[in-house]
C-alpha cells in the first residue's frame, strides 16, 4: 500500500530541552506566517502535535537583518497561547541540537538571533547545551494569592518577568486548579510567570511554574534561572545551583552582573513534514 498523499507544508522537528517540549518549524527562507490559532493548534496535545511552544527557525538575514552579522540563524518563539515570547532558553538549546544533528554546525559555540539580541549557546556532541541568558535584574517585591493564602516573592527579569516565591510547603502539594492572582503592588498589569520554590536538604531547588494564560508548565528555562538567582542573592554568593525538575536536574551558573548560564540536555525525537491543508485549517479554528 502506498503512503497517503500529503499536501506538502513546512518541515518540522519535535524535540525537548530543559524539561520543555517544542514543535520546531524549519523555515529558513521566512515563508511561514504563524497566527495565534495555528500556534495554539500545533501545541494542543489532542488535536495537534503537542508542545510547550512553537519555535520557527529562520535565517537571520530574513528575520532580522540587523543581527545577521552576529548570528546565521534566528529563533522566532511563540507561547502555547499564541503570543510571541521574547526569549526561551530551552528553545535555544533545541535549535542548537537540531542544527548539530542536521550537520549545519559542529559541536562548540553557536550564536542564535532572538528578539532580544543574539544569544550564545554551546553544545557538545552528546547534546548537552549551555545557554547564555541575560543577567538577572531584580525589580522589587510582589505577591500572589493562591487557595486563600498570599505568597510574597521577588520580581526578576531575564527577558521574561518572573515572580519567585520561596515556600516551605512542598511545591507538589500546591493546588493550581484555580488560577493564582497577583496581590502585591506595582506589577498588577505585568505578564508575570509565577514560580514557587523549595530549598531541598542538599541545597538543590525544586520548582513549580505557572504561566498566566497557559497554566502550569512542566518546566521553564528562565523561571529556573530566576529561582537560582533569587536563592544565590539571598545567600550573598554567586555560583552554580542545581534545580530538580520533572525532566531531571538542570544547572544554573551566575557570575554577579555577568551572563546567566543555563545547562540541560536537548534531543530531537521526530522529523517530518506538515500537511499544508491541515496547518491551514488550524487558522480557521475559533480563538
């Protein structure tokens, strides 16, 4: 039996990095126009491919010519709710792994363009990636209300904004069935991801992340980095912090006001071609 005919659309990869999974669209010539409905459909785990976001890999000369001298490839990143994400550390790691597997780069250093500038990523031949992110910026304090209780925390930016709340209750016991509500002053209209953090007996951290509009995230690279930054600042010493996630341990290294380095494994699980008729139909789905 011959395989069914496919109205050929963009090539894609499905892969993982840092506890997140993504749909990666291979679009070197910047031909694919992503809409919010299409992104939501691709990320849907029942009617799409499923993922914590959609990445689009484009040659920088087409996506952002001003960065073309710094990076050959550009990451266009979308949240699962269809909005544009300015930055995603695990997304950079997956792109580096795809480029390595495709023979487009060698193990070592690669610069990848993003909407907040070119970012340096180092990948070895086993797929372990170390991604340079912005240094943490501590913006003040706020709090979040969940289940009748208010949790104070620190607001930290690494390109994305995070409210980091340290708690003694095991994060696994928190009930996130109802949406958390920002309660503190100063950041009421901000798009804050919320991270609850336990400090474990061996000094490691355990996190749980909630993204407004999306819900609970299995992991989030910048949230992990924000949690490590808050812990190191409270202890008064910079260095490396290991964060346990459902996908395994991740490490974050900070050097004061220098770059944040996020390290985790990246892998590509599947490669294929999307049906153009199907992906076009996603755009017709109601918001």
